[in-house]
């Protein structure tokens, strides 16, 4: 089995020029990566509820330090925001984990 069987699109909110010469904020794709998007255990979900934190998924991916908590991912027909900072699993610069919260279903007008 492939360790990172899912393909996800990473997006960042950026100011881009609009047709009137001004700027508008728009989600811009910065990368497409292989990842493993997993459902939290019932214990993890319960703990998140106790802290009043929305937690829908965890995303695991190869180590990199350029993904930040203000980004989002597109995974299939769903859009997720980072629900916290990415964490280096085991501190070995090999695998990362980030908690995700579902924002909405994906459509062409929000890509």
C-alpha cells in the first residue's frame, strides 16, 4: 500500500490584480502533493469537542516546512482549512501531520 495514496491541492489566499487595476483576494494553487487524508479516531474527535475545536480530518505528508496554518486544501469534492499548525511527526524531518476542518464542498467558483 502506498504511504500517501491521496492527491491534494494546496492553496493560499493571495491578493491578485483584478480587471479594474485593483486587487482582490483569491485562493491560488501553490502545489499538488501526495498525502494521506485520514479520519480522526473517536478519542481524538471527543478531545477536540471538549476543547470546542472543529476537527474533521488529519493530513499526513512528506516533510516540508512551507505549509502554514492560513492555507487550505482541496481533496476530492471537499475543501478543508488547516485547524492548527503542521507538526513534524517524531521530530525526524520525515513526515508531517496537520489537523483539518471541513469548510465546504468544492466548486469551480472557489478554486
